[in-house]
C-alpha cells in the first residue's frame, strides 16, 4: 500500500494572489520505505511535509496518509520533526526523554531513544545544546515514539559527518525492523541517496519525478 498518496495537492500561504508554494502534486509513496524528498531551497519540501503531518490544510487537492484523509487525527502514528526542532528550552535532556515516554506510554521504545541520546549531556538544558545536539534529541524522541511514519525536515543539515552516519544507520535499521516509512528532505541528493531507496524530486512547487533511487540515479 501507499504511506502517502497525494492527488492534485496544492498549497498557497495567506489570502489573495500569493504564490503557490506547492501546486498540482500527485504522487504515491510506498509504505515501509526510506524516501528522500529532494529539491532546492524554496522548492516546497517543508510545505509538503507539513501537509502530510496534518499541520497545514491543503488549499486544493488532497493527501491521504496511512489510509486516512485526516492526517491530523494520526498524531500517535506520525513523528514529524520540523527544521526548528520544537523542544522545550528549559528542560534537560533527561527530562525531555522522560516527557517523551510520558506522552507515549504504550509505544515508547526507551532502548532506542536512550541509545540515540546517549552521547548528549543528560543534565544539560536544551537551550544550551548545539544545533546538531538538538537534532539528535529530536530524532531520539521521534524514534522513541516508534511511529508508522516519520516525516523529517532536513534532519541531516546540522549534523557532523559521524553523527550523520550514525543516525542514518539508526533510521535505516528502524525502517527495516519495524516497517516504518521514513520521508526525509534535503537539498543535497548525495546526502541521502545511500540511505534512501525511494526518491521524490520537488522543484518550483511541483513534484518532478518519483521512483526507486537506483532507477533515478541510473537514468541521470
Ligand atoms: P523548502 O522546504 O523546499 O525550502 P518551503 O516549503 O519552505 O520550501 O517553501 C516553499 C515556498 O513557500 C517558498 O516560496 C516559501 O517562501 C513559501 N513559504 C513557506 N512557508 C511560508 C509561510 N509560512 N508563509 C508564506 N510563504 C511561505
Ligand atoms: P552545530 O554544533 O550543529 O554546528 P552550532 O552550535 O554551531 O550547531 O549552532 C548553530 C547556530 O545556532 C549557530 O549560529 C549558533 O550560534 C546558534 N546557537 C546554538 N545554540 C544556541 C543557543 N543555545 N542559543 C542561541 N543560539 C544558539
């Protein structure tokens, strides 16, 4: 089946004659895959992820997520990590992990969350963490939730090469073990192509190409 199915999906911010951030997008993303959402800055990647997460309502068309027309109702099954990594700046790392467990008592995968967060200073407050450390903590929370679908906006951008390699490995293992669908965006295809078996190319608010990474790389 499809994890995400968009039909004529379009998004325009604000009222009146604004520009379309996303227009006339129709595509399917197969379930259980690690998918790269690739395109230049301003292409519409963040908008697409926020629509799939149910945080934005489409201006036109529709997006079905995990078989539902109302992705907002699927909060428990979706982990969405935006670029600004919404964490509580006053909480410590340890308290943030504890809160994650409290909020997801049934599904919480403590072993994975704790392992991903283990290089972080556990008693440091979130506001003192670097960008890369905040990304690591946000990914630990997302993985701990053990969602059916992970929507990750530029998750690798702030990470150093070693952290990138480690976290990419963890995400791929998660997808393989639990059939999690992972969609992650980047403006650099090579940052993701080794890890992602499916690619969606977005440019100028349109989905230009979608398919198996091997096929797309071979054809270009
Ligand atoms: P990407 O993630 O690929 O960089 P975005 O989805 O962030 O692309 O942006 C797509 C387009 O929508 C851009 O032209 C951007 O300026 C515009 N846009 C994004 N967010 C907003 C917003 N909150 N209000 C108005 N325009 C926005
Ligand atoms: P990384 O370790 O991933 O390279 P940085 O520590 O360089 O991340 O942070 C990226 C940007 O965010 C920098 O411009 C930095 O000044 C800023 N920044 C990082 N931590 C804070 C903070 N606690 N408060 C305000 N700005 C911060």
